[in-house]
C-alpha cells in the first residue's frame, strides 16, 4: 500500500505540519496588517506546544527585557568587589539581586519559558554593555554614586622590628 504524502511529512508531529501549512498559506492570502503579520510569524520554539505567541506573551517579554537590562546595567556600573562598594551600593545590589532571581523564578513557575530566557540574557547583555570602558567612565563621571568606595584605613608600611 502506498502512503499519502512524503515519508518526511509522516514523521513530523501534527502541530508542526499545521504550523507549516499556516506559514505557506499566509504567503498565498492577501497581505495582512503589519502587527498581525509579525504576531503570526513569531513561533514559540521552547514551549513544545507548537503554539503562536499571544500579544500578552509579547508584552510580557518586552517588559521583562526592559527591567532585566536595567538590572544588568546597574550591576555593570557598581564595583564587583564587595570591599570596593559603599554601604548604599551594597544594599541596593543585594535588593536588586533578590529581585532578579525572584523575577526569573517567578517566570519559570508561570511557565513563561521564553520570558525567563529573555530575562537571563537581557541581564547579561545589560552587564556587558555597562562594562564597556567609555560608557563605564562616562557613568562614573556623571553619577558619582557609582564610584568605588575609598579605603577605610590607609595602608600602613611594614616596619622592621630589629632587636638592638
């Protein structure tokens, strides 16, 4: 007996075939509005459900990206060593660290897989941008709050203790 369709098509999951037929059909139909066209072509690859992203998912991802980039920028501008941070820098970095981890865990438990990955990579990107030397120098000059703390006690020179 002969099978209908190609053998490659027979091994693909049903949702994947439906997705491909939607994409192929979208090219034959009349042009869609720009927003609907973009929304219809954004596919959640990491959800495993084969569903398209809703407008709500897109808004969540954009909002999470903005917040996460801001957190990453903060961590990039604050000194990395604890002994070089001021009391207020240390307090804010602890607070924002808890917010960053809490946001990521909340997104994972809410099954917002794409948004949780967006949060992680946006924080890394914000940190990397903040560590760019010209931008880092400009921010330290413009906002003195980010400057490293001064040493609390001056370093003492070692005295030789010779017995006479």
